[in-house]
């Protein structure tokens, strides 16, 4: 069932774009990561082969997902883990809460997990008197600010170091005006060390789970996931069912793709494998559906479940880089979020497929070859079919369709535009009544059309 709220990407983007300086360095920072990704990919001769293989493995896994889930559960239980099944976010949160309450756990340290963000686990546990500390540095920064992540790999990419300094001075007691990254990182380390030492339980996400072994892998650059589950005796791993791989040998394909696509690294600093609980401890694995089975049954968008959450599509997207993650008003922003968002709630996220230039860059960098641009284009048709597009845009598209279907009308419109636009007062386009003009600048119109130039050069009319 969809909600009654509607969110508009363009309106949210306007807030971010208003700060032109922030927009500029946000764009440059993400493009720097994209450039590192390209360099890392070019250093692997078999890169395209790895992408093809990863895509095939994911498609095969999705085709036999029920079988592999049962195999994973059996092997995980055999290794001493407790496996739970959650239909949706609410059931996932209730399962986690029940486990924590059964163990009397009140202080939780959590590593980065987009699934728990999707389920809004933190505020749910806090409402039940449980302290939840995000231990990834970027995640902790946005948590202290009371914000969600703006990027799935770089959650605080939108925040300047000066803002981090002010935040740490207010919350952690660092020196006023301090902006040195090393000093601020050391302050965060000291702050988090106390949280680790006094934690009652550790919660992690999962990057990959292996059906053949019943184990799973968590990839971090800070080692916070390892520390968070090594000190307490209780480890809860929250796992989206699409993260499954059939065999242990499949893992190497994805590990070579993930870090290179995400940050341009050959491999993450820590690639931690978990097979059963630590001695004397307990491991609980929560397998979460939350709409994934429904997406799997959808032939138009099934391939979106291949996503390994590397963030490469966001780093390359010209819209995301210039509008920021919060403009999407969705747990996962960027191109992949513009596909997954409407699948979760099309009424609320109707505008996201239109937050795209259809340049296709996201498709080119996706390590598992999700046809992102094609799926975004398909979503636009679905949004129209669901009657979710605002009437103003529907009317504009109908008018454009009439013009494009009649050559004489198209030529006449072009002539009138070339004559009128140079003299037209700006307020006719850039005013409060024209939402289109708020975010766009009209191009300079040429003096002659292509058809006129062609006829002049070749001495004959171009055939329609």
C-alpha cells in the first residue's frame, strides 16, 4: 500500500543548489572518486569479463533465490548461528528488539548498514530506551547532526570539515575552530573507543552472504565492524535477501569489483568473514525481504536487485553530484535509488525517475551491469501509466507530442522560436508560475535551422 505523501526532487534539490560553493566542491569530490574508479578499473585487464560474470551470477542467484536462502539457513545454523526471517521493516525491527531485550542489551554499537537505515532501526530502538551508536566515522557524523546518510558509501560527503569541527566541539569537546582532519579523527576514535568498550551488543550489515558455507562478509575501511562484534558476546547481522551468492568461489569476483567501483581501492582495508558466533557468544542473522520478493517477480525491474551498493552510479551521475543525496528524500539516493524508491512507494517517489539526464553514465560504471538508464526510462512510462505525473507535465508532453508528429508544425514552431526568443522578456520564462524555468537556462537559439543549412549547402530540401 502506498502512502499519501508526495515528494518532489526538484524542490529538494533547490535547497542544495542554493549554496553554489557547496554544490561545486560536492560535484568535484564525487568526480574525483569516479576518476579513481576509472583508473582502478583500467588496471584490471579482465574488468569487463568480471562485470559480465558478476551479472550472470546475480541473475542465476535471483532465479533460484528460495533454494539458496534455505541452503544458507541450513549451513548457518549448522555453524551455530540463529537465523530469523523478516517479511518487512517492522518485523525486522521487532526481531532485533526482541533479541536485545532477551539479552538485556541497552548499549549498541552498529557498523554501516543501509538495510537498517531502510528499516529505520535506530529511531525504533531509541524509542525503546536503547542507545545505538553508529561507529563508521561518516555515519557517526551524520548521526550527531540528526541526519541520515547522503551517500551509501560516503555518508557525510556533503559536510565540510569546518562543519565537522563545529559539531565535534559541541558534541565531543574538541578545541573551538579545529578543522585538522587528523585531530578530528583522533577525537572521534577516542569517543568511539569508550562506546566499543561498554557495548552490550554489536549490529552489522552484510555485504555478501554465501549459501554454500552459511557465512557472510562485511567490508569496511575502518575496522569498526570487527571491533564492534569482537568485544560484546552478542552479534546481530542484518541481511537483505538479495545479498546472497551461491558459492564461496563467487565471492572473489565481487570483492574485486566492489572496492574498485566504490572508492577506487584494490580492496577494502578490512574484508571480514564470519562463520558462526565467537566462542561463548551468540550470532543472530536476520534475513529481510521488505519488498524484495515483489521486485524479484517484476520482469521490468528485477535486475535492480543485482545491486551491490558500491555507489558508483552516484559518483558519476551529473544530477546527484549537483543536487546532493537529500534531494532524493529516499534511503538510497542517486540512479539506483531512483529505481528502488518508486518500487517501494511510487506515489511518494514519483519524481525520482525524472531526476535523470538519461546520459547513461550510471549504466557504464555499474559493476554488475544493471541497465540503470533503461530502467529509469521504463519507470517514466510506468509513472504515466499509474497516473502519478502532475497534470502540468502531462499537458506539456501532449502538446510536445502534437508538435513532433507534424513536420509543418515542428518547422513553424522552430521558426517562431528563433525569431521570438531573442526579443522575449526573461520574466515570461523565469517566473513563479513556470516551474521549468526555476532550474534551467534556455540555450541560445541559432539563426538558421539544420534543414535550412542543409538546403543552402546541398541545394535541395532534406527529406522529412
